[in-house]
C-alpha cells in the first residue's frame, strides 16, 4: 500500500449502479463528476477525514494510480465534498 503525504487522501472508488423507480439498471455513476469512495489512507495534514470514511468527491480532481491490481485515486483533501454520516437509532 502507499502512504499519502501532506493534505492528500487515497480513495478506493465505489461504483454503484443507477436504477429507475421500477428497478431497471440504467448504468453507473462513472458519468457523474461527483463520485463516492472509501478512504484508504490520509496524509499528516488531513484534519476532517479518517481512514474507512465513505466520502463524496470531485472526480475531475483525482489522480488515478494502480496498486496490487486495483485502481485508487489520490486527491487533495479539498476535493472531498463530504463525509457520509451514519445515524444510530436508539
């Protein structure tokens, strides 16, 4: 694996199929500039994002790299649009 430095994050993209209301698969989110992924590694200067966070990011500002047969994306923390929050019901 690789440790990113500075304000960069390493993300494994999650590609999800888009379905119509009736359940027909229309394609996937690769056509959208907003992408979803799982954070694999963060640099020392990253403040708001943690490893294993599920995030939405700007796909146009990502640098792809291949490691162990998988493609990952490296980007600056500012390219991450948001972190998914999980609600706990009590």
